[in-house]
């Protein structure tokens, strides 16, 4: 099989999940790769996995077979012509942008191309001009893939020099398919897909979180545990919030490890402090808030599906129908309010009072 025949199919690109538009574009791009691609999309949409699969297809002597030594090395991030560049501090430094420029000029060692994958380069700030020249005029044998969540203003000019590939949040079916392919049982895959909000990274995290199913079950049993008293409302709201402490602790531990690693790297460079530490801490706080919101949102979705199931019960009385519809509306309202940074305790107490009919 020639490289051209192989690239028409490029089985290694089958690793790009739930993004049919992206897949079509990448298969087409293999016939005549351009110098820079911008993979843009929300967290968990598979930008990095797709970057590596595309790099494997570019570097493979058989057009992306997914099986040869070249493909295996690329997928394991060990190919001599693949460089994955992650930012060192809170944003891309000028020094790091210059390093990327130097890498871009190298001659490929084994393949016809070398591929540079620049991860999360929307955090580029004052390094943008230093990076722009590299993106505009790399050697013909260098392909640059930038992954980013958004295109903030310092990044607009760079983005305009790239082929933009838009990633969407994954739908539930795609998430279920990926998880089942990774050995997760169908019931777990379905439950976590519903709670993952289109994010494969969150779905994977939840699928391996044994406490998650229990936490959802807690939310599902709430309607049957309400007894018409304010005391029970307060008690249940506290219980639901307390159950979120566990996943938050997991995230806090990971964040502490990240800081410890960065501190170690800084000390090795002879610096006392992590560059941009306060920006990293801000990001950590945002992440904690997001996990907390994600958890509450997943709980509200579980609660809502319990109520919806009631609507389809045979012979449901008109009074019960009305109160269930009101409960579903209150859950939707709580979900909307959640986006506005409200006090979680008050939000849940308000909701439980409205469910208690
Ligand atoms: Zn191959």
C-alpha cells in the first residue's frame, strides 16, 4: 500500500471519537498537509487525542495505519519527529515561544515531516508576536498543530494563519460508545454520559469514580425522603453538599501535586518561585468551582429524570401530574440559577422546598 492509498483511509484517525466533521477534514488534509492547524474546542472534546492521531497519520510511512512502529511510537509520544509542547508556567512565556521557533526549524529525523503539537496555546499573552513568525513561515517539513479552548485577542492573528478545526462537545451516544470501547459497563457509561455535559474527560473521570453512582443515587432518593418539614429540607441540602466534598478532595490533591512538580522544576532552574503562581492558583480555584457546579448539575439531572419517569407511570392522578411538572420546572430553574454563581446551600434549600408538595 502506498502512502497516498493509506492516507485515504488512515485507520489511526478512527481514534478521533464523536467528531465526524473533524474526521472528514483531517482525512482530507492528509493528502496535502498545510503548515499549521488550530484545533479549537471546549475541554474534553478530544483536541489532544485528535492532534496525536493526526500526527501519527502524518508521520506513518503507510499513511496512518495505526499499527506500524512509527504509529506506535507517535501514539506513545516517543516518535523522534513528534514534539508535544506544554506551557511551563501559567501562560506561554516569550522564552518558550522562542524555544518553539527553534524546534520548528529542525529537520525531520525519520519521517518526511516533523510535527509540533502546542497544547493550550490560547494562554499565549505577550509571547504571541514571538510565536507568530514561526506559525506563519515554518519550513515545508514542519507541521504545527495548536490546541486551544478559545481565540482570545492576543491570539487572533496567529489563529488567522492556521487552518481552523472546530471541535464540538460530544453527544451522549458518542461518550457511551467510547467508554464501552474502554471496557466500562453499559449502565455506568450511560449514567456518566448523562452527567458529563459533553465532556469525555469528565465522563472518563466519573466512570472510574466509584462514589459517583452512590452520589447520584442520593439525589434520586431525595423526593421520597422529603417529609414536609423545613428541618428535613435543611438536612437533605446539607447532606447533598457534603457528598460533593469527596470529588473536590480528589481535585485538590491533584492540584497540590501539580504545584509541587512546578516548584521542583523551578528549583531545578535555580528559581525560588513558580512563574505565574497566582495565575495558576486562580485557575485551580476556577476548576474547583467548576467541579462543584458540575456535580450539582449532575445531581439536578438525576433528580429531573426521577421526576420525568413519574410522568409516564400508568394512571397517574392529575394532582400528581401537576406537582411533578412543577417540580421539573423548579429543577430547571435551579439549574439556570446555578450558572449565576449563587449560594449553593440556599439554592438547594429553595429547590427542595419546591419539590416538597
Ligand atoms: Zn503506521
